[in-house]
């Protein structure tokens, strides 16, 4: 079994989430400049991740991973970017606030 780094939130994680938010907004024809749109998209990504996690854990355990070899969760880094630093993007459909 290979050692894996601990789960963490850092600049890479921020970039992936930012890209996912941008892609999901574009797919749904929404504008990230709306606070409620951002909240809804984040909730959608969180919901999907929560649905994927049990299956991933089951597969890892079925493949011999144990609680001591699974990547533990670590507290979030204090220097990671916050969602407040996500730039407002122009609307792909021309709607929404400016």
C-alpha cells in the first residue's frame, strides 16, 4: 500500500474548486457574481462530494486500506485563499448583476 498525503485545503484545492464553480456556472448558464448562485453551486459541489466519499472509502477499504493507511483529514491551512478572494466573473449569458 502506498503512503498518501493527508487531506488538506491549499492553493491547489482552491484552484480546483474555483475551476469547478466556473465550469458548473457555465454549464447551468449562471453568473457567479450573484451571491445566492455561488452558494447554490458550492452546495451542489459539496453534495456531490458527500455522495462520492462513501463509495471511495468502501473501495479503499475493499482494496486493503485501513484507518491508519487512509489519508487523515487535517485542519485547514490558515494561509489558504478564502472564497471571498474568488474574483467576480462576467455573466456568460449577459444576465445578472454587474
